[in-house]
């Protein structure tokens, strides 16, 4: 193991690997978190170790970074102004209000007003004071608030 480090140009890390008792079997299952624990901070060293571990395992694909969030440079991100609803090429979830059928704000407003008026009328009927009148069976209640809509 220690000779392997020297062969890839990282002989300076031999004492660290020796101190943590890293052998060939443990090396094959190394992750980026393991390199953090060992204190390998230099990006060039981390990449070199990762690349050579891939060669040892025969895995030419990128190492499994499923524990780390996927990151992308800001210059490669699609601007929001270029994302259109309904575009199949866009993988960005779209607000339901933007989908078909289109959200009708005026209709929703009218429905809300109608529901409020119905509720007020039902409350007025329930809370309507009963007046007794000797002259007429129907009395007009002018004290009730009138709807401005």
C-alpha cells in the first residue's frame, strides 16, 4: 500500500495512510468522506487517489457520489426566462396555475364573492331578530348591514 502511494507520486501521504492502517482492501472501498477523515485536502491529491482507485477496481466510470448533492457551475444552468411551461425539454416542475386549463383569476374571485355572500345571507337568516308587530305579519329590518357588492 505504501509503495503504491509512492508510485502515484503521493509518497508524502504514506505516514497518514500508515497511521490509519489503510491497506489495499480498505483502499478499494474509499469514498470522498474517507479522504476527509484522513485529512487529504489538496484537490489534486484527492483526484489522483480517486482516479488510481478506479484503475485498480477496473471501474472507468466516475466514482459514486450519491451521498453528495449534484452541483453545477452557475454558467451552465438554464435561465428561468428560457424555461417555458409545457416544454418537454424542460425538466423544471411547473406551477399548476401555469398549466392547462389556464387558471381564471376573475372566475375564482367571482366564486369567492358568491360564497361569501351566501354565507352572509345564511348567517343573517340565522341571526335575524324576530320582531312582533300587531299591524303586519312582515316587518322590515333596516338595522341589517347591506352588501356593497
